[in-house]
C-alpha cells in the first residue's frame, strides 16, 4: 500500500508550489524568475506524484473496506473448535455450509480477518517416534501447521469428539499404524 509519507510529500510540494507562484510577481530579474519556474515545475511534479499516491491509497482502502465488510458476514459462519487434543481450527457451523465441502480454517489467519483453508501436508512422526501416526495440515498463507490423527479430516464427524486440552497426543489411537 502506498504510504502516508508519499501523500504528505505531495501535499507539501503543492503548498510550496503555491507559495512560489504567489511570490513570482515580486521577482525582479530574469534569472530569479527562471529559477522560480524551475522550482515551480519540480514541486508541481512532486504534487502530481502525491495526488497519484493519494488516489492509489484511497483505492486500496476502498478495497479493504469491501473485503472487511464481506469478511464480517463470512466469519459468522464459523466457530473455533479443538479438532484434536492440541490443534484448533475454525469450522463451519452446521446448517449453513452453503454447498461448501467440509473444511478447516487457519486460526491465526481467521483471527486477523483472513480466510485460509488448511491443506493436507503429509504424514508426520508422533512424539513417540511412530511414523505416520499423525497427519500435518498446513496454512499456505501464514505457514502455520497443525497435527491431527492421520485419518482425521474436516469431513470426519469425530474430528473433535474429545477436545481435552491436556490429553496426551498419543491418546488418540484412531490413526495409529
Ligand atoms: Zn494461516
């Protein structure tokens, strides 16, 4: 996004150009007038850049407002769930799926007003060293990864059947190989 610094620089340039234009009638020599014209042109170019930056900033802010308005309605469709003993994700509330397949949303992204669907990223090794016991699901937006039972999926009605936070990871034996 264009920064406020560029916008402020444009405003300052327009102000400087205005002051130069106001003082031009008092200039006595051709050299002084030519110098003032060059300064005026420089400030005018900077002012035009600032105007451009302002318009770009306004456009970006308008898009962000629309996105947040849409997000405000969209986020009401989800609730935070413990989908495994140590993994949380936002899941769609029953009855308002709207044709969407079951999916998990990344919790950190959701809490910063972004919808990012977690994607299966492969099997992983359990803390006790059993390969393939758990599956990793990752967020491609922020890089967050969660580990759930290898057979758990967003469409699994038992995915959050025991969200006890302190339950040991290897307690969930549904996916043990
Ligand atoms: Zn994320």
